[in-house]
């Protein structure tokens, strides 16, 4: 048996009412045609705050903000719903307590069967949480955009899946030189060098990021103006929730300065290592040369005495002369070794380089023979430096002979003198005024590795038996001891220029004239002197004694400074002269000279040494006899010292 139509309708209406009242997440209520509230569900009460008795019969406009009322938005909403069949929008609405919430609103018109407007059905949903979440997302996005745009040391930008630039930060503009409107939409491969593009590096980078999720690399990149910089690059693949690639995030940092700093640090370490190595070699070489000097002193002195006493025998004399020449070549070698170790005695004087070159030209040309031609570039001004003239002549001869050997046939050697002023720090020369004294050849030249080793002791390219490998080392030692620097400029097949940068003498300094050879004073010395000879090397001491006795002097030997002081304090012999070695254990020659000056101020002392340096406190004005010395040199210095002392008494 079926229900009557009226009961069915009432039942449906009851079910609908129960359904509406059960909904608490939506405000569902009715408006009459004028906009006054005709019904109110619990959802409306929950998030609008009004009880049904408070709000029924009130106009729905009270839920709108004052700003929306001023623009008549409530009336517009009803009119739109009536004319278009529906009104839907989102906006701020007001609760009973005055607080606002973000609402999604739908208003539908209700018509009767005759087309008469009965009212409006209004559904409102509180979207405040979503709105706040969206606002937070936007705020975070804005903050992230500010952060990204504020980063100036990194280029941060996105690529689409095909590698085209989709956004651009300020750091990218600073590093790469492109504005956003110039580069967005362009392929990122234009940042790569021509060589990398030819090798397919951009595509390889994307493939690596796709395959492994990330690509990290360092290499050269190119700016808008074509200049290059060394970059650290990170490329990350970006995927959506489904794992589909949506683009790439790219971070680039300019690390050119860091790389250059690392190179400079590595070079500084290498320079320090080379300096320490050369210092160690120099100390070793100086010690060996000193000991070798003592041996040569004994050999050459004994040979000289033998030559004086041996009868003139045509069969023996050439052998003796060969032995002496061999000893003299050994002495020249030790002088080069001491020059390298900067321990040779320099006779420092002001010298005009132009005069030195002009005075040596005939000798140099004869040394070269007819195959090579020498040209000079001597300025009209005085190029005055302060160094050892004899050592510099030897250095020039070494450089010219090296240039001749490099020619391997005909060619030109140019000796040049130029001014060279250094005003800024950072080069291989300190700021100051220099004279560049150079020897250039048109020979085969040297590669970089050979140039770097050229001044290394005992390094030579001349083959076995054709060079000692100490020539350039000696020149370098002389140059640095004179306050300058040696520089080699050479390229394979383009010749070589070796330059000595020597500090220019101060204004007003004039070259020293040749000193006259000491002549014995006619009033002194007496025919026979009592000489105290001091040396810890028995061979050298015996040789010195033989030379002095051969000159007619009486000699007392002491094998140490302590023994010499004991003899002096003993007062058994009144000595006229002391000749002492410098390098001795416990008491050095300079220390012995200081003691003698304190207790016996009128007793002259001659220091026999091959060293240039004396310890602090030593008397730098002591007359010195360079080792190995000949009998003639010994005789000259004894005559000069005793003659001077006699005049001063």
C-alpha cells in the first residue's frame, strides 16, 4: 500500500532538513528575494558565530566587509544570481565577533513553477586555512625569490627539460654578464667554450644529471663579452611527484680567483723548495770549495816551489807546467763554486759597463773566432754599477762563450746596456733603478724546462767534458751578491737573452780608477820578519811556511787560534806579522785578529780566506789574502801591510 503524495513530500523535506543540519563544514541557508535570511544550519552557526534566533530575518549583507558594502557587492551577488542563474566567488567575510575569514560563496536562485523568484540558496565554505596556507606559500616563495635574487656570488637559474633558460638571478647576471631579458629562453650551451660545445659537453651534462640525478664539474665557461672564467658547476634534475622530468636547477660559481690563488700558492711552495734546495747546494758547494781551495793551495804552492828549485830540464818542465795549469783550472773552478754559493771574496768597486765592454771587445772577438759576430748597444750615458770588475769580466766572457756555443755556426751575439726602472712590487725585481746588462744570441734557443734548469749547479747541455755546468751559477751568484737578479729569456728556435739586472749606482758615484800595484816601501820591511803562520790544515800551513821561508822570513807555525794566542802570550818571540786562516774550529781567524788587536794593537794581521762573509763583530778592514794564493801574491801583501804599519808607527 503506497503513501499519499503529501506524506511523501513531507518525508523528503524532513530528510533534506536533517541532511542540511548534519553538515557542519558548510554554511547552508536560504535568503528571501530581498536578501534576508530565512533558514540557518549548524554549519553556518559554527563558523559565522550566530545562533538561528539572532540571525533569522537579518539581511545577509552583515557578513560582508565594509569595503565590499561600499561597492554594493551583496546587491551585485543577488542580481548576478538572479540574472545569470548562479553567483560564485571568494572573498573576505565577517563573523559575529568581527573577525574575518576567507570564504568560498555560491548563491543559486530558487524559482517556483510559474517562474516566480522565491529566494536564494546560499552555500558558504570557510577557506581560511587554505588561504593562510596559500599566503604562507606565497610568502615563502617571495622570500625565496628575494634570497635567490640577493645571492651575488652564485649564478642560480632553472633550465627547462631541453636545456633552455627559464629564469635568472642577479648573481647570474653579475657573473655571466647577461640580463634576464637577454638570456631567458636561450639554450644554456652558449655559456660553454667553443671547444666544449664541439665536444658535446652541454648535452653530456644534461645526460649525466638525468641518469644520476646530479652533475658536478669544474671547467672554463664563457661570459657575454667573450672572456672566460673558471667555474664550479652543479646541475640537479628536478622531477614532479610522478617522477617526470620538469627541468634542471643550475648553480654556477666563479672560482677563477681561487684557482689562481692555488696556482700562486703552488708556485710559491715550488719557489721555496727550489730556494731551500739551492741554499743547501750552495752551503755544500761552499764547504767543498773551501776544502778544495786548501788542497789546491798545497798543490800549487808546492809546484811553485818545485819550479823555482828544479833545474831547467826540457823533459820535466812541460810536465810541471801542465800540473800547474791543471791546478790553476781547479782554482778557477772553486772560484765559480764559491761564486755560486756567494762566498767568494768580491772586490767591490764602481764600474762603467760601457767602458768594461769596450775594453774587452778585442779579447772577446778573438775568443769567438771568425764564425760569430759581436755587436754592441752601448748608450751615451754612464751606466755605472757597483760590483767586482774582474768577476764581472769573467761573467761576461762566460755568457759570450755560451752564446757562441749556442750559435752552432754563424750568427750574431749582441751585448746590450739599457736602463730598467722598476716602480711597482710584484715582479722578480724590487722597486728601484737598474742597469740591464744583457748578452743575446740568434742561436737555437732553449725550451722552458731547460731555461728553468739553466742556473742549476752542474747542469749543462754541452755534453760530457765540454762544460762544468757552473758558468751561469757563477754569474747568478755574482749578480745576486751585487744586489741584482739574473733573468733568462729564451724560446726554442728563437735565440736566448741572458740579462744581469744590476742596481744602478747613486748619482755622483764615479767609476774607480785602477789601483796601483803595491810597491815595497824603501824603508821597510826589514829583510827578515818573524811571522806567525796559523792554519788548521797541515798541508796549507807547510806550504805557507815554505813560501815565507823562501822569501827570507822566519816562520813559527800554529795549528789553531788557541795555540797562536799561547805563543803570543809566551813572549818568547817578538812577532812582526801574523798570517792566519779564517775558517778554523773554536777560534776563527777574525776572532783571533780581534784578540790580537786588543792585546797587541801594533801587530799586523793578514787573513787568508776564500770566503766573502765574516761573522758579526769581525774586522771587515783586515787585509785579506785570497786562497789559493801564489808566492808573488803573498810577497805583495806582506810588503804592503808591513810598509803601511811602518809608516803608521
